[in-house]
């Protein structure tokens, strides 16, 4: 199983959109995919039609109340399962403050889970707290969605510091797979310059011993597309909502790049 965290401490960069739609795209190819929504906003859950009701079990119960992943996981489409989130998850940081090994709870729960998948994706919250640390301790790969502008480049260095620290102290297998450029507008000079800067950074990094030594920018650019913004309000992936749109085409291509390794 390939286990992949999708993370960026900045909100609004296409993180959840990428988590949902690349999961759906891979499921459509016959891959068995599980998506864990680790964001208290529960946007990935809502995007796939799961209403985070107070009485329903969520990933909060897995982390704080010792529920099994199997108790929470729901199938939302053929080959696609979701472990939903809830606003209560925002309190997990405080509730787990005195728990020994709190960064490893999700990893241990995944090791106990008997269900098998081809791909596991974790949609991380837009922060670098205990929830994101749980995700990074549990997976082997990271994808970073990045909006091509200057401030995104500034935030990338902070992300890499966190990845290096987690790889050193919690998870020696952790590696950055690559960066996905989202909300891409090829008509702007800035988008081209930022993509070139990131590409050059990772090309230089290949000579270093670091968790991002083999990272790359994916060839697929996720173009700005209003259909991608509309789909969550219908509780559907882009492939259900607008299968002929540019957004659907881009995420199919991105899934193809992941499948090809």
C-alpha cells in the first residue's frame, strides 16, 4: 500500500480538492483507495457527501476515544472509502496533550487495521500541529499542493523543515514525493517563474541527503477551474459533477503520474 499525506500549512491552496479528486481518480481506475480526513473543518468529508453529524463516529473517536478505523470508515463510491472528520477534532490537540506517544496514535491504528488498500491518502489540516504530525508519522510519502506565488515559496521552506524533523525523529521512511501546482494560470509570468524556481530548488536538492532528495514538480498543472470550486457544494468529486471539465482532465492526468511512480 502506498500511504500519502497531502499537506500545506497554508489554507486555500487546493489541498482538500487534490486529496478528494486524486483519490476519486485512482478509485475510478480500479485501485482500492482510502481517504482519511484529518482536518477539523471536515471539508473532504463534505466534498464526498458525508455529513459530519455529532452522533456519527469520526476520526476524532479514533484518535481520542480508541475507536477502530473500521468503525468509522464508510464506502462512498466504488473502490473509494472515507474516514470522516468532525469539528470535535479541533479539540484533539488539547485532549491529547498529556498522552504519551500522541504523535503515533494514527500510525498504530493503521497497523491494527485488517482492511487492505492500494492507496491511503490523508488530508492534513492547514497547520503543523499534532494532527499533521500524526499523519507524517503514519505515511511514507508526502504531496504538497502549491499555489504559484511568492508567499507560497516562502511557506515551502517551513514545510521542508517540518518534514526533515519528523523524518529524523519519528519516521525514517518519510519522503517528499513532489509538489503539485494548483490554481495554475499559464497566462501569467509569475506562475512560470515560481514553477521554475521550485523545479530548480529540487534539482539542486538531488545532490543532498534529505527527505526531498527525490522530489519533483508534477508535470500536470491543476488549472483554475470554476467546476472544481462548485463540486463540493453538491457532495461530489469532479468526476461525478463535471467529468468533461478541465479540472477532471487535470486530476485524471495527475492520478496517471502517481500510478506510473
